[in-house]
């Protein structure tokens, strides 16, 4: 019988969203930019630990050479969630890896319907957020602790 994982999360929160429709439907939608960060791990007082994680996804126009050219639209979306785990089942090193891979993958699933709905409602060319492989270790920005958000 399946049992709940020792690695859990709170309901992700849509922290920020911005969208700007430009008047240039012929251009591509730009490159994706992902920024991920976590707070330091904190003891939760019941044998577990927690950390807040934030993922920001936006599109960028880094390849446009003419400043008068614009992407058909520009967006930036930020989601956060607090992750909890059992210290006896998951080491800090394992928790770091779980946050980086599973945390981002989980948060990414919340972005898809938001971005798709906003872009579709604008009448701009449709955009479907692609699958992303988070297995490579990358830089993790340190966020301020939960109390100092």
C-alpha cells in the first residue's frame, strides 16, 4: 500500500504575475528564464524541517537586436510554497536535492494553467510551457528566512 512521502509541501501561492501584450505577433515568444531560491532550513519543533521555495518564470527577448522589436507578449510569474520533511527520513543533502528537482517540478505544474490562460485570453499566439529537466545541479539563490521574507 502506498504511503505519503516524508517530503511534503504547503499549497503553492501565486505571489506575483505580470503580463504585457505587445503589438508584434510575428516574433517568437522568447527564451524562458527560470530563477529558483530557497530559505535556509529551519527546525519545525516536531522532528522535521522546512524551507520556503520560490520559482520565477519569465520570457526574455535577449536575442532581439532592434530595440523597436518586441516579443508578442512578455510575462513573469512567481510561485512560492513551504516544503516540510522528516529529519529522520531525509538528510539535509537529500532535502536540498529534493527541493531543487522535485520542488521546482511541483511548482512548475502550477505555472502551466496560469500562463496558458492569460496568453490565450490576450489573443496572442498560444504558449505551452515545455517540460523542463531539473536534474542538473544549478545555482540556488538563498532567500531570506520565512520571518524576513
